[in-house]
C-alpha cells in the first residue's frame, strides 16, 4: 500500500505531466502568435482576437524587416501584405478599427522596429467619421492589448491556460481539415473563401440594413475630432510617407447610407478633411465596376482577397491588367469638387 508521501509524489508528477502536456500543445500551435514556428498542426490560425494576436507578433517577432505597416478595419485585413512587394508591409489592420486607435498601434509598431517606417498605409472607412460609441464597441483600448503583451512572462503564462488550449484545438482541426473560413496563415495572410450564393444573400440582406441604420439618425454624429486625429499621426511621423485609401464597400451599401441615412454632406466632409491632412487619398469607396458587382463580396461590405490584391497593386502603382480603369481614383484638392458633383449625379441614377 502506498504511503501518503508516495501519493503526494504521484500527484505532483501527474500535475507536472499535465502542465507539460498543456504547455507543449499550446507552444506547438501558438494560437496567440507569441512565437513564429510553423508545422502541419498550426498552419491555419483562428483570428479570435486580432488586436492581441498581431500586437503579440509585433513585440515578440519585431518588425525590423518591414518597411511599414498597414492599418484599417476588417476590410483591410483581407489585403495580402505580400501584394505590396517589393515594399515589405506588415498588415496590422484589425476588425472594426477606429481612427482613435491608429496612434497607439503606430507608436507600438515603431518601438519594435529598427527605425521609423518608410510607409504607413491606412485603409479608412466612412464609419470612422462617426463619434465612436464606447459602450457598444466590443473591444478594449489599444493600451489593454499592448499592456497584456508587455506583462511579465506573458508568452509563457499563456502556454498553461485552458483558454489557450481551446484555441489550439480549434487551430489543429482547422489545419488538418484545411478549413480556411475566418482563418489566418502563419505569415499573416487572412483567408476568406467564396461563400455560397444563398449565404451571401443572407448576409447581404441582414447587414445592409444594420450598417445603414448605424449611420443614420441619432446613431451617427460626425466626429469633429476626426481631422485632429489624422493631423497628430501625420505630425508624429514627419519622415514617413502616408498612403491613404478608402475601403471599397458595395455600391449598394454606400448609396443606401448616403440616401437613406442622408449622409452626403458628411461623406464630402470626410473626404475633404482627409485630403487636407494628407494631400491626397486613393478613393475606392465609390460607384465603380468592382463595387457594383456583388459577387466580389461575401456580404455587403467585405470584399474577397483578390480585390485586396487589386487595391495593393493600385496603391504602389504596380502594373496589373486586372485593375479596372474606374477602380481607385486619386483625389486631391484640385479634383475633389468635380468628383463630388459627378458622384452626386451617379447616386441619383443608381438603383438599389
């Protein structure tokens, strides 16, 4: 019969084995992106907390080899960062990112790079001109995620958590079954496979009403501080070239927001204020051959990655015969008024 000391010894051996196994699985899969190894079990990663995961990567892997970063919302996450080649860009965009978040993430990225970035690319969204309702926003301020990353022994503490194991098991299943929906590759490429037509229509009908409502009536108030947010990040990075573009949501959603939400004046102000700070903006959020074709979208506002490739190539002026002539207008102080006049006429003729 075993003595009390022997039972205690067995208990601690089993406990050590359990924690070792837990840590080994979580290290192998690395769902929080605190390491950089790749294997057959972690090739597809669930993007369950993009702000935390990408901040972890920035800190633990550094951005010394990158020329710049890309910021923006979930729409910009679908842009393959390698489509900017030969420019090396890290895609730091996250779902529902607002302009007030830009500065903190830019500063954090710069601290984890050898020098100031040559480029900062930002995909701006019209919803970003709205005063953010912090009670409804489903994420924390940038400091929360950055402080987590910087906390004592963070990457090792995460290895022995049950929550981390749950994410690891999901990633193992995704990797072994090659399930790419809502997943990332280990080199930060976000997948968005084509959905069925029935699924696309369901998403479209649900979201176009919701997104229009969010920009209508009392739900929308133009953020007077929007221009100051842009000015501050421009002033803080005097040696960096900013490349600003608007995300191409479907023409249906854009026209719905402007007509049903009565937001033409705010749309105009949003563009003019952005141009006043950066001098120009690559404008994709209008009525063009890409945004009119609903098959380019998984819903009412998220384009497929192949559209992201066109955007990247257009921004760096890389020759691409697949880019439609009317996709991506370079707006500046000289042509913005003419564009708005023409755009207003197009809206009148557009049929939802």
